[in-house]
């Protein structure tokens, strides 16, 4: 089955837009870490109260 050129272009555009929307928060997170110099994955102290022994 042959697909129309306009339909094919629309599908490709929608796929690329969806990938951008899904990847944007991750890219912004890494950009923020890069600009601020933070490295939270190297922090050994727990931040939540459930891990504190009573």
C-alpha cells in the first residue's frame, strides 16, 4: 500500500515533535546541572525522612 507524501511528512513531523516533547525535560535537567555545577547523583546523604533510623 502506497502512502501519500503529505501523510508521510505529517507522520514524520509528529513523531519528531513527540520525541522532542518527551526528551525536553531530561535535556533541561542536564542543562540545569551543567550550568549550576550540581551533581546530585554524587550526594551520599539521604534527603527523605523515611531512611532515618528511629
